[in-house]
C-alpha cells in the first residue's frame, strides 16, 4: 500500500489531514473530526460511522445514545456529539437509491424514532478513506463498492416516479418547476408533492434547498471561496449560505469546509 497508513492504524496527528469531501450527482461524503452539531435535519438520508470509536447521537430531542454506526432518514431532526474525533458522514440521493440501501451498513441495529442505531464496528474502508492522503482520487469507486454491497442486502427501493423526479432535480443545472416534473411522471402537482414527502421524508421544497447546499459544498471542495460558492449555488450572499449551512448541519461551515483536501 505504499505510504498509505495501514488500515487499522490511526493516522498520526502530525500528518495534518484536512477534511475529506466527495460529491457527485448521487452521493455526498464527508470524513473528518467534528465536535458538536446542534439539532438539524437533512434533505437526504445520512449514514454515520465513528471511525475509531462510538459517538453520541440524539434524535428528535430524545435521550442521547452511544453508537458506532447510525442511519438517520431525511427530515429527522438530530444532533451529534463526536468529541473532536473523526467521523464518516455519507448521504445517498434518491436518484441512486433510498435510505433502505444504506440500512444494512448499520450493524446490530436497533430502531428509535425512525433512526437506526448500530453497536457494531465501523466500516474499515471508510476509515481508510480518512487516513489516505490520496483518498480524493479513489473515494468515488470506494463509495460505489460500499453501496453495491449494502444494496444487495436491502429491500425494494423508492417509487420509480419519485426516483425520476429526484434524478431530474440532481442532473439539471436549473431544477425544473414542480408542474413540469409532475407532468413528466403523470401526476398532478399536489399528488406529486404528497407522494414526494411520503417517499422521501422531506417536502419538495426542502429537497430543492438540499440540492443547492450540495452545489455550494461541491464548489468549495473544488477550491472556490465561500463567497463565490454561495453565489454559484444561488444564495444571495455568503451570510445566507452560512445561515443555511448551520440550519442544515448544526455547525458553522468553517468546522468542516476549511482546509479541504483537493
């Protein structure tokens, strides 16, 4: 493996690894240290894995739970206490598959308020992604392997009409209007909104906002300034982007978007 850290060896602090972000049309991945993320909710389901040990997760204002892996559906309010340790955070867009495709990754799972909490060990491949200085070069292939392995054990997916709508919202430079998307899948706008919320766990408008946030993060991960990324993604200014980032992730963007590995 050359100079890459060994799989079961914590990366030395002196290596100075910055946070790792990977984004494509259907996947968003972050690996890096976090401290505390206040109550927040996402537009897509999120899989969480402590890379060296358990982390704290509280869902819908309930009791704090210690877990090594977890799956939080879209739209579910939760907060994290990671204590400054590295954690892997993996979002899967419905254009690829639903939350069910990630559920098998949660070992020894128990369900509470819609979320899955796992007591088993974290995934070694995700830890290797964090530890490898060249991880940005092969993160896409590694995450595809993770999803493929998990998907083979998962149940049936989302309604295909909602998958088509989500794909159109992901691929388009400008997201089509609700009425146009409804016509494309043979539904009325009101029926599409209802079905979208039922299948996705979040309303249509919230998912559109999530897509704008993903684009801003992708711009920053590619080297853009916060201001330039905010404008490219359609935010009025950096202040609006920062406000929405806090609402989406429960922490300031500087915690996870400074010194990103390119």
